C-alpha cells in the first residue's frame, strides 16, 4: 500500500526531537575535547586532558558512590515494592487494592522538589523522626540523617517506588493463577507456592524493575542535591558544580558522557536479559 | 462411613452474589470409579470441582475426601491431583521437575522421587522425556505430563476440568482412549468435567448430568441414554427428536398420544405424564424412525427438507409443520433416491424405546 503524504507529518515531531538530542550530544562530545580556560565561558583548543583528569581518585569515588547509591536504592525499592505490587494484584478486597495503589502511585504526582522538601521535614534535626525519638526519650541527641547516604537513599527509594510497583504489578498480573492452583494441588503451602512458583515466574518484572530504577537513580539530581547538601555527591551534582560554579564545561561534559555510557551499558543488560528470559518462555 | 467412598458431597451449596452456581448437591464418588460431571456451559461443573479441590468453600454443606471432612481444609492439605484445561505446566521447570514437584512438597525421599517420576513417565508413555521443556512438547504430550504430575502423588481422587477441550478432534479421540486406559490401569478415582456428551458416554462408569447447579440424573451412561429421568437429560444425551404431542389415554400397559394427526402407542413405563389431555414431549431417537408413504396409517406427516450425507449414515431432515423439524438416520443410501427433497413422507417406527415427558403448555 502506498502511504499517504500526510503520514510522514506524524514523524516530524520525532525527527525534531531526535535532532535536538543529537545536537546536544554533539555539543557535549565537542566540549569534552576542548581545553578549559579558567575564568572564561569560552573554551580553548582541542585536547585530551579532560579525559586524563578522570583518573583522579576523587572522580572514581564519585562514580563508585553513585553506583552504590543506585544499587542500594534499587535493592530496597525492589524489596519494599514487591509486597506492595503483590498485594495490589492479588488482594481479594477492592478496598485494599485501591489503598495500596494510591499509596504507591501518589509520589509520582508530587514534584521532585516538593517531595524532597517533605523528606527534609521528616529526616531533619527538628524533623518528624528526631522529634519522635527525642520526645519518647529513646535518644538524647538528634540522629544525623540529613546529608548522609542513608537519608539520600531513603528519599530516592520513595521517589522510585511508583515505577517499581507499576513494573512489578504488570509482571505479577501476567502470571496465570492456574500455576499457583496447580502448585497448591500438589501440596505446596502458600509460602512454598510463592517461593517456588510466583516469585520465579515474576523474574522478568524483577529484572526490568531493578535495572530501570538503577538507571533512573544514576541520573538523580534534586534529591542528592537537597538531602545530600554537598556532603553526598552523585554524578549529576558534580556535573552541576563544575558547570555552574567553576564554568568548567569541558570536564562537566566528560563526566556526563561517562554517565550516558553507563546508562547505555545498563540498557544493553536489560535487553540481553529480557531476551534470555523470553527464551525461557516465561512470558 | 463406608470406606468404598472416595469423595462425598453432602447438600453442598455455592452462591456467587445472586447466582446459585451449585444448589444442594449431594454426591458419592465410589473408590476407583470414573465419574463424569456433564452439563451445558455455566451449569456449575467447574464450581463443583473447585469445591472438592478446596479452591472454593461452600456456603452450606460438607465435603469429604475419603473418611475426612475437608470442608474448611485449604487445598494444599487435601489429598487430590488436578489436571487443568490449559495444563498449567510450570514453565520454569523441565518435565522431570514438573512431575517431581508434588513429591518434593510431600517430602518423599530423593531416591524414591527419581524412580516414581520415571514410573509416571512410563505410565503416560513419555519415558525419556524428563529433560525436555514443556514448550518443546506437543499439546497431547503436555496433556500427558500434566496427567503424570497429578497421578504421581497417588492422590485419593483425580480431578480433570475439560482436559481434552484444547486438543484437535483426532488427538482428542486418541487421548480419550488413553486416559480411560491409564485410569483403569492405575485404578484411581476420577472426577471428570465435560460438556461433551459423547465424551461422557464413552469414558464414564457413571455420569452426573447437571443443569442449573443441580444434578438431574446420576446413572451409568447406558441408563442415561436409555432411561433419562427427565426431559433435560433426554434432550442433552445423544441425538434425539423432541416432538410436541398430547396424551390421549392411558389403557393397560400402554398410553396413546396424539402427534399431529397421528395416534401413537408407547409403553406406559416410558411415559412420565399421567393425565389424559396433558401436553407432552415425545422423545424419539433419529435411528428409530423410518420413511413410509404418507397414506400409511398413523404415520407422522412431513416434507423432506434436506439430506445430510455423513459417510457411515445419512441424516434426513423432515419439515413437519407445527411439530418442527424431525431428523431420521439410516444406513440405507437408496433412501436419497426414493425420498427426494420436497417429497411428502410419513414417519413410523418402533416406539418401544421412545419417551414421553410432561410439557409445560406454554412451550
Ligand atoms: N468467581 C465467580 N464469580 C461470580 N460468578 C461465578 C464465578 N465462578 C462461576 N460463576 C458463575 O457460576 C455459574 C457456574 O459457573 P461454572 O464455572 O461452575 O460453570 P461450568 O459448568 O464450569 O461452565 P463451563 O462449561 O462454561 O466451564 C455461572 O453462572 C458462572 O457465571
Ligand atoms: Mg468450567
């Protein structure tokens, strides 16, 4: 069938977006090879020294911290999100289903900044947790939670929860309950049914949920900026400092490029693992 | 309680909202017997099976498996095996692990698991298929793995919910024979659900014909075919003509009924209506009727409407006005030439096996 000319008009927005992305990627790549001139917004001649600077242990530790924070966040989000998703899909009562749905999805509709400020009120020296612990006499000095990796992780887990729950719930709802009934007919108690049947059959959801949150946390900015307060730095925060405090665009570009590469590697991992799982005919 | 009863339902009722899916059903399944729950879609067969399995709890009544009352016992503590319509083989396990699953859950020793799984594979003629994956098997093979998985735990009762309905016609006929043969050899009590009366007739020791959540008749296939207890069973089992008629008189051991212009005599034992003048249904099998010239005394009159050639036999559809369409079946191919489409015809037959049931006069 010959396509109508107007058909191509639908692709225009996609092409414009792709061009915009390509242009900004091009700018980043271009900047990463230029010399930084301190005190100037302009860049100098072509050089490789920005990449050499990556070898500095400081940056290595920022990437390591970022990867670790992303790892903790995705693990905790998974462990806390799975029961929520499971109850949301399998609970008999509509009331429980909708409560869980609302509790886990609502954070999606509050902006990142608003949500992060809410955490300041919970984690701060005069915040909810410390007031509670001090008030009940369980502690005599406030617990330091702001500006710690712990505080940042808590806020990131909260931030990531809706996505995780949605991905897991989709995977769990695809599991035919006949498998669980079959296991029960073979004398498996509910705990065994969960471990031997439901959980293994939800691996595709677990893998994609985990990797999605990992990649999503790698680029977190506002949460570590506000809750980490300069003491907990992720890649985005360092890029921001270099770019907007020292105007070192070339080095900021190198750090961003590396982060983009990491994300691409992760996406390849998702792709490869879902292919593997499809071969196992799980879905 | 008699120990030759494997499953007993005692006045069991199950409602879903305003729908009563199972209504006061009492049923005793004998040890080693092949019992079929037969009925149209939505009559409550699956619900009944789920009540035995424990996936549903009855609103009233009690369920027993063997000697034990299990009404409130969860499925995993009941002693049954089940084959699902879509087999539900675990996709993350190979054939061996699928079959071994129930043995592992029941904490059977390792060495015994190996030999019992192999024995089960041999029973379903899949020896050597242990390492295969479920998706590498044909529909019929998956079916047999599902059967092996259910019987390897040697449950007191095997529950099968339309296990053959996903198979094509030929394979289905082969699996019927095989299923019956395995069931007989293993000697396992079986409750089989189907809406296919042919399947029910060929497989079962007894058939429970169900309609609207109630058992209409519980009897051997032969009884259900020859002596249906009501008009529902008569119309559901086997091909049969249902012809509106009127009871004229009861005399001695015969009754006379008026079918259109014809007067027909039926043995009194075959008549479930009692008062002269009552509207009735006359049930006659198509193979009993034969075509005769229309001036034959007491023949039912009609016009040949169609011939349907079916290889082993020919079906003739006769349009009989207010009596509706009447089918007859014959092996004689000469019939098509002698009674062409459009010809007037009379129908007679030996009505010793016909049945008469009361008819609601609005029908
Ligand atoms: N979980 C349920 N919720 C509400 N109604 C139900 C439920 N399960 C069954 N029913 C209703 O109960 C009745 C009996 O259903 P059941 O599934 O037992 O029929 P069936 O004889 O197995 O039919 P089929 O041959 O179509 O499988 C039907 O009217 C059905 O709509
Ligand atoms: Mg059913």
